[in-house]
C-alpha cells in the first residue's frame, strides 16, 4: 500500500512538472513568426470562407432566404472580418494569387509562400467541411439524396465555381484574369501610403466593399473566384464528400480558377506600379542628424556645450560674448517632431 501511494504521488508530481514545460514549449512555438503567420492565414481564410460559402448555400438551397446580392455581401464582409483578424500579423492575404504577387514583386520572401498557401488551403478546406455539416440536411432534401455537379438540383456550386452554359472556357479564363487584376490594382491603391490610402482603421471595411463591388458588377460570368485558395480546397472536399470526380471534369474548368487569378493579380500589380506608383513624387531622404520642422532642416544641437580652452591648469580664460557659442532657439511645437528614415 505504501509503495502504491508513493507511485501515485510520483506520477502526479511528474505530471505537474511536465505540464508547465509543455505549456512553455507551446508558447515558444506560437511566438515564432512563421507559426503566427500560418495561424493568421488559416483563421482569416476560415472565417472568410464560412461566411462566403454559407451565403451561397442560402442562395442555392434557401430560395427566398438567399440571393446573389447576399452572396456578394457574405464574401465581402467575410473578407472584412478576415482582415480584422489577421491584418497586423500576416497581412491577411486569404488569397494565393495575392501571396504569389507579393512574392513575385519582391514585397515578401518566397520562403513564406508555402506557409501562407498551406494556411489558406487548410482554412478553406475546413470551412467547406463546416458548411457541409451545417447544411447537410438541407442539401440532401434539395437534391433528393443525389449529390450532382450539374442540373436543376446541382449542389456542388455551393462550394466551388463552375462555368455557366453561356460562356466558353477561354472567355471564362479572361474574365478571371480581369477581375483578379482589378482586385490587385485596387488593393495596391487602398494600401499605398504615398498615394491616397484608406484612412487608418478603415482598410478592412474598404477592402470588403471592394469585393462586394467586384461581385455585383463583374461576378455573373464565372462567379468571380479570383482566388485559388477559395476554389481548389472546397472543390477537393466535394470530391471526397460524395460529388465524385465530376467536380474536376465539368467542362474542364477546375484549373482556370487556379491559374488565371495568379496571372491576373500579377498583371494588376505591375500595372499599378508602372502607371501609378512610378509617377508618385516620393519624399526625399532625411539624414539621421537632421530634423524636419516646417519643411526646413535644422541641425541637431549638441547635448553638452563645448568647454572653453584653458591657458593653464589653474587659470581659466573668461569667455567673451564674441567667443561664446551661439545657440539657435527653436519655437515650441504643437506636434512632436518625427524622425523618418527611408
């Protein structure tokens, strides 16, 4: 009995010792930059996709409960919530095309590319699974138990985009290039601090409104995927959830929302940098030993006054008004002086 009690006590003490160690290690891992950015992209993409796919489910399954305007609002304000969640951590890309463009234009290291893409794809896949579970009974009732990709009771379009009958493959490709290019072009304008950016604290709302505007004006032809992370993971989920291989074979469309947004976002970024960014007058470089005050450079005064020369170690020389160093007084400022280095 005594030995068994000792064993129990030692087991409990070892658990109590190991728990703080595990927590400390977990905290250390969570503080790593790559891990924080991965989690930020994962969570922001998940939030955006749950709101977006949920609004599509309302339009397809709910009749009077949903509409195409509702889809645009769902995705638009889903993007807004995602930007609020991860904007100061990873930039809240939530879009593989935007991540690719930032890397290709030298705004982000390529070593972060797979981290961002993995987070976005996992978040999007999990969002599709969440919406499927939430609307499972409605999907089965609407489709009669047959999960189809095309036809009057098709439900695969809840999760991914499909080319409509009135369009051709290459017209759809050009449509995706154009709408994604418009997205990237406007995003650069919204966030360019040297131009006319959105007010501090309103960027998330403005970006969400941008997505809504693109949807209501250019979204009819292809569903404005604009995002490989929005289309490919949910499509793969439908493949394994019962819709089958037809989700990849329907009019050979599956690759267009993956490739076209990459090209469109890159072209949109290049167009902004060439036609807008290169024409903006950049502020001149300010030296480290000068301050800005009313567009004039004022030398920084030394911290201590210079000591007058001594004729001998015992007798100091009196400093005349002529030899006395002059001090330039600066009027008090209402705002603090900012030292900006470019």
